[in-house]
């Protein structure tokens, strides 16, 4: 159904131990970062990948790579460098 993608985000959040963010309604300018992150995730998780086939260590490794990757939108800092 139309809500299955939204429901799956809770499992992904738990599996990656990362929050999942959605664009605020009527804020389409937020979509660029969302789509960029989705593209980065596709380097590791193919479309419709079954997350049950990945170990927690695999998912932790993917999360660490993304969090340590410099981002142009952050003036080439990594997300981890911008943590409080």
C-alpha cells in the first residue's frame, strides 16, 4: 500500500541506529539532501534490498562510512564533524 515505505523507515532506523528524516510538508527544497543521501545508500544497499541479509556489523560499517564522508553541503566537513 501507499504507506509501506513510511512504515519501513522505522525498521531501517532501528537497523542502522540512525534517525530517518523526511522533508517537512511544503518544504521541497529539503529534498536535495534527502535524495543525495538515498543515492549514497544505494552504493551499499541495492533497491529493495532485504536488510535481514545484512549483519548489524555490516549496517554499522555503512553508517560509519556515510557519517565520515565529506559533504559539499557541509563545506566538505563530514556529518560526524558537525555533531554536537
